[in-house]
């Protein structure tokens, strides 16, 4: 995820499946209602659905972009 807390896609999917916590900064799209006190929305996927979602997400990886030196870390010398 954007802050590096998860190491795998499986961890990200599980977070959205069952681990979303209520927080005043939680986007309204991740809430069951439209106010700050509404409970977080969870995906409630089955184990197979989670596997299928991860498999699909892995098809979106662009190895050419990921390995292109033009987009590498500008601070590495």
C-alpha cells in the first residue's frame, strides 16, 4: 500500500476484506453509511474470491515499466 505497511497483495486484499478500521479520515466509499461514524465497509470475500482477485491483480504488472531505468530511484547513484 502507499505507506508500505503491507508486503504482499494477499495482505492488502485481506485488509480490505476484513481489517478496515473506523477512522475519521476513512473515505466515505469505505463506509456503510455517509457520515464519519458509519461502520467501515468490508469486502467479505471467500478464500477463493481472494485468491482470484490476487491472481487478477498480478496480471496488471508491467515488468517493462517496473524495470525501466528512466523511472528508477533518482537518489541512487
